[in-house]
């Protein structure tokens, strides 16, 4: 069975959910209403990681919709992606990085996704043609890396991935190419069962360094299947880094987060960022952890790491940049610092703000 055929078997409907979770008719109706707005798609592999005996199972929370998704407070574009879109399917927020929305498809639709507005739904923001994107990058010599994102960049066919790599590796001023993908976590078979993808990555990786930025959130996701996919990528010469989102009920516990970071480091998946969950509609009230508490959890987990495990930054994405959460002062004020800034005057800037105990985000315009 090809990987695309395997995905056709994903759990996608309220009816399937009702059978799986023994939902009442009313609950099934509520689920169907949620799925109209935010689709569901869960691979059988990821489903097999859930402990269905436990209603609060963290793996379940990341893939099975909850009634809380009806809560529309928050925004669908929390970091100003629209404003940074310079042409169809391409954002240019930081001078050195071109971000390409290469698809709106994912192997699984994470319930905490910050691009809920488009994954599995609208393809308006997605690059329908490669060449305009390539021409833009070619014309902007300040860009030294291209990030293929989505959706999930590894949900593109291998021939589309190869086309991107052929074009991007030929651009002299690009130093590296990054793929944003959760495939190693939710659908490792895309990598382990399709040697062609690894061969393509290996071939073009000899021209420019390729990075895979993946997204493990819980130590239970580091299964032997996921690790086999990681091993395949490493053997192909890919550097692997990980972004974790701090999620209430999933990894908002120093023991869990510390174990995740230790395991990632052990397996050569360098922790890159831990993200504060964004105030996304349908996500915010279910998954956000208050900033002060979040900082303490992350710091406690960080304290238990070796130097490599400590190399990540705890950040949040704001329309004006990526802002690192540096610490909490004894009087409760918090210190932040721009890690990446859209505007030159903000580079490295430090912010000190009063943050209430239950505050989950910096809502102000910066
Ligand atoms: S794989 Fe990434 S883009 Fe796709 S739903 Fe999950 S978090 Fe969103």
C-alpha cells in the first residue's frame, strides 16, 4: 500500500469517532459540527498510541476533537501571517528566511494547530506554483534559508519535494533548506516505507544542508517506528531539530517535559524551540498554560538537561517577531527578549511587563 493510500484509511468522520468512543447521538452531532469547522484526520498508527482507558490521555488530546473547540475566543492568525505574505504561498517576515506554505495537507490534524484556519481546508494561502516562489527567493539575496512548511511539507508528493529541492539547491545565496513536518511523529511510515523520499533528500542534501524541523510533544510519541524514521533521515545526512508546543494536559508538567527533552537529545533530535501555545480560536482555552506557570515548568525541565538539552529557547510568536521568555522577577514581572525581530529597531530588545498569574499571552501591540 502506498503512503497516500494508507492515509485514505485515516479516521475522519464523527460516525467513526462515535463508534470508537461510544458517543451518544447528541455528542456525535456536536462532533460533526466541530469537524465542519476544523477537520479531523488521524492515522491508525497515531490512534494506536492512545490509551482509551484514560479520558485525559495526552496523545488523545492532540488528535481527537473536544467540545472545547466550539470556543471561538482568540484569533485565527495570531502572528500576523497575512501581513507577511509577499506572494501566494510565501511569507517573508525575517530578512534571512523565506517561508513557503507548500500544502494545506497534514497526515494528522493536530487539535492545537496554530494554522487551524487552513489545514485540511482552504488552499488559498498555499503556493499553487513553485516558480513565482523560486523567482522571489532568487531576487532577494538577503534570504539565506528557505523553510518548506504547510500543512506538512512531507505531505507533498516526492516529485514535488524533488522539484523544490532541485530549484532551491540551485540558488547560490541559499545556505540551507528546512522542512517543517510532523510526519516522523504521526506517520513515520511515510519515511520508512518510501525509500524514494530518503534518496531524494540524500541526493540534494549533498548540495545544500537540509534540516528537518519536527514536532514531538510527549515522550510517548518517541516510539520505535518514529525513531526508525528519524534514523533514516539521519542516515540521509539530514540534521533534525524539534519544536515542542507547551500544551495544557499534554506536557505542562516538568517531569514529562524533562523526559521528552532528554529522550530527544538522546536520539539526536536537537530541541530547538519550546513554544508558548498561541491564543488561536478553538485552541486557546483548551491548551494554553499561564505564562508564569509555563515559564516555571519549562525552567524546571531545562534544569534537568545536559548542555544539548538546554540549547532550546522558550519563545512565543508575535506579529513583530519571535520573543524569548527569559524569566520571572521576584515581584511577578516577567522579562522577555526579541529572539527574531521583524523590524530592525526591535532586534535584541528586552521587555519587562507586569504579568498576571492567569495571563497566557502578551496581547499588547509592540
Ligand atoms: S502537522 Fe503541523 S500544520 Fe499540520 S495540523 Fe499538526 S501542527 Fe498543524
